[in-house]
C-alpha cells in the first residue's frame, strides 16, 4: 500500500529556489486538487508561479 505524501506548497516556496518550484509545478501530476485551496487565496505565494 502506498502512503499519501502531503506538503504545503507555500512552505516550499519559502525555502526552495524559484526554478525548483517551477520544476515541481511543471512535472507534478494531478496537482490541481492539491493547489486549488492555495489558488483561491488572493495573497497566496503560488500566484507568482501560476497565473
């Protein structure tokens, strides 16, 4: 059985270089269900990477 891994993308944005965040978002399958709550926040840091 495979365990689900969860993380906070906004926390990662604070500690990784922008190119790493872009790589993660580009190659992350089924990311929409995980990042949707962040996209709904107007002040979310993810808006700098997803427009």
